[in-house]
C-alpha cells in the first residue's frame, strides 16, 4: 500500500483544477468514512468505495489512489477491519504528500 516517504509531484492540466480540487476534497472526506466503516463493520460500503477509487484515481492522474482503492476493496472483501484502517492511513498520507502543479 502507498505510504509516501516524501512529496508526490503530480502535474494536472490547468483546465482540470476545479475538478481536481473537488476530487481531492472528497478523498479527504473518505478518510473518516473509512475509519467509521471499519469500526461499524460496514464492509459492503467500503467494497463500493474501493471499487470506485480504483478507476477514479488513475483517471485524475493519481495512481496512488488507484492502489489504495485496490487495497480497500480487498480488505472489504475479506472482512479485514485492520486493512480498512491501514487503507485510511495510506490515503491520508498520500493526500498529505501531494504537490500538485497545474500546467
């Protein structure tokens, strides 16, 4: 799973700036949702979220989110609450490490 040791530089076309900002804001809101689902044992919701993140991350140019989505989906499929918490931690770390340049 992605746990960055340093900044993650991503270039995004400037015309995508508002969409990218909204996408990343939604991912930040996903972190507490994942933790809440882990505590509640809501694996079905996390399976859906993981599945959605898999494609969306790459579509927006954030391959790490794709990887985290895969880990989240796998943890949900196996009923692994610790895996959900690890995915939430990885997502937070990834988001905190992003350095976006709009070109």
